[in-house]
C-alpha cells in the first residue's frame, strides 16, 4: 500500500487498481463511475484542468473514502488549486497535520 500526497496520483492509482481487476476497464468507465466526462478526467489526470473542492468531495465519496479521507483528498486539491495563497497554505498545513492517509489496496 502507498500513501499518496498528490490527488492526481490517487486517481491514477485507483484507475490502475480497477484495470488490474478488469482488463477491459477503461478511462471512459472510470469517468462514468466518477460522474465526469472522459475528456475532463483525462485533462485532470494530465494536469491540464483542476478539480474544484465540491467536485473533489463528490469524487472522494464515489471512491468510497471515509470522511477524514475525503477531507484529505480535498485538501490535496486545495494545495494546488485554492483561489488564494492563504487558502493554499492552510491546506498544506492540514495535509501535513493529517492523520488520515489515502491508501489503496
């Protein structure tokens, strides 16, 4: 198991985990499961588009995260994409202090 500190790596690892269980599982299927368009998911995974905090909360729920894990996932998004420097700094502090981890089996 790996502890992730970048939300894109969490998503990529989950996609790979699902592919390892089902060889025909695709980015399109993953996007469907996350309720995103395949093109948007691709742009997010490639760092060309950001997630909003509300969208990150919904995705965390779709991935089956517990409440503290959803908060950590959202903070990872905010570290990069919060609208102000102070919000980014607060998110970095919460990530550093978090006891939660995003672990994939």
